C-alpha cells in the first residue's frame, strides 16, 4: 500500500499545477511541444517517440532479467493502472521491496512541470542529476522522503517523463542506494525504448 501511495503521489506531483494564468490575460492554446521546455527545464535533444507499447504494458520497458541484475531476484511483476499512466511494480523476493517504473502520460509538460513546481516551492526535494544515457533527469519529492526510497523522473521527450521509484526494505542489499537503483532501471528502460 505504501508503494502505491508513493507512486500515486509521484504521479500527481507531475500532473499538478503545471500551468499558470493571470487574471485578465488570454490563455493561449499552443500545443505543449511548442512551449516546452519551460521554467528552466533542459530540452530533450533526442526525443523518444515510440512509446505506445510501454504505455500499454509498462513491464515491457525492462525485462525481468535486467531488473534482477540490478536489484536481485524478482517474485512477480504487477501492472499498476493509475490515472496519469500505467506503471509496472517489480516485487523482489526480498519482500516487501519493490521498484516501480512507468511513463507519466497524463502529464504533458514533462520535466518542466517539476521545474515549475520547484520554483513555486511545491517540492520538498528537487535535485537535477546527471543525464541518464543522454536524457535529462531529476530526483524529487513532496514529502515521503526516507531511506530506501527515491523518486527519479527522466525526460524522454519535452512533454513526457519516465519515472522510477524504488521502495526498499532495510534488508534489501541496495537499501542504502535507492537512487542508484533508480538510475540503473531508468538507463535500462531508455536503452530498450531506443531499440524499439
């Protein structure tokens, strides 16, 4: 349940409050791609457009064998159907540890939404990190930070992010480096996206 709540919170963070409007000003209807990136977010130089298969089946983003090489034996994988996009939860044998990953298709502002939320003081953690396989990324949260967990968003297009959230128990071997695990999972997903 905690894993679901963290994932739902992460997805809602990316969805919430992306646009701004001032009283008396007209709202433009420019497509998001025409106005992105914004709020200081980096541009995605090599956008990944072939995402339909992973949108429908997020567990196909990273084969189980690759997840096991990163974090240990997998007991099962579960599809999480969320309002902002489907995610896959890989459940480790080292229960109750999981790592979830998915495209946040309901957020059409990509990483720019996080940069905007951070500028407004809406995040308790916001840390841009080194690009992952050439794609800009940030670690973020709005509460819920703690040992064994990390929320990583990678911009695969200016209007789309892939989010990875490890939620690891104290007995998991990677407990002390959940962001390292998230980075490896994201790198594997990007490599597989680019093969498609």
